[in-house]
C-alpha cells in the first residue's frame, strides 16, 4: 500500500511511503471478537473520535486560512464536540 503525505507549502515534495500487509483484517477480527465476548476493543472509541476530530479541525483551519476552499467563521462548542449550528461549518 502506498501513502502520500503533502505539505501545506506547495514548494515541498510529497513524502511517499510504501507499506506491505493487510491492515483491515486485524481490526475486523478484533471487532468480531469483541461482539462475541463483550470485551472492549483494542482501539478505544473515544481515542478514535478525538483523533478524527483533530484531523477535521485541522482541515477546517487550513480552509479558513485560505487553503483549497473557504469555510464560514464558525462558533465551535468544545464541550459538545460540534459547531454551534450546521451553518457555522458549511463550506462555501
């Protein structure tokens, strides 16, 4: 599997890495084992949520700073992990 990481600065070359192996099967097997045994999964749900949230907020910040698109100036409620209204995060 090939991964490309692109810097915000367009002058920098992308970093390309190649990985071998199957990554999905382990997650699927762990999920099925957890359903059967009712034990917690290897990957905590809240940690996954926060990791994805950090990426999404980074993309929003990039767009607001004049990146590939513009997003309205939204009021975000950090305690609720969401924007105040749906219109606050709409891409224009």
